[in-house]
């Protein structure tokens, strides 16, 4: 995996032509995140392949952390259709590109970040995220 991620980050470095300023990269990354969100919303509102039925999570008292995930709901019903999946994947790809570009500009390795996050998950487990 390290070679795939390093290769991708190197390719992003070579491909980024117009938006080399850190300010441009940050705003393009933010725009890409908004487009991911919009693609998911469109899967609900335009296509209808998925529905969102949100409400307060119903968690019994005294539930253990090991069983907590059994009571957490995604609030999504249905499945993303192939058309919406392709759009969401494209938008996530754009977001990944600008994330790699941001990391490159700051001389940060995405691979190192993943290793550090994996170590935190291994060490802290369920207690890392709330």
C-alpha cells in the first residue's frame, strides 16, 4: 500500500498545474468536500436510490463499548445506485487529489499519516473516537 499511496501523491504533485498556491489548494479541497456532500444529497433528492431517516440514536443505558456499534444507525435506507456511486466516487477522487496536493505543499506524507492513525486506532481502539 505504501507504494500505491506514494505513487499517487507523486502523481498529484506532477498533475497539479494551475492551483499551486496553498490558498488555491485549500479552497479547492474545501470545494471538493462540498461536492462530495452534494453528490450524496443528490442521490437522495434527485435519484432517490437512498433515503435518509434521521433521528436521535437510541442507545440503551449500560451498553458496553463493544456492543455500541450494534445500536448506532447510519440513518440511510436503500443502496447507492451505480450512477450515483460513480458520481460520488469521482467527487471523492477529486477530494483525494486535493488532499494529496495539500500534503505535498506542506511536505507531509499521506502514508505516514495513515500509519500514525492506524497506530492510534490499534493503541486507543474504540476510545479514540467519540
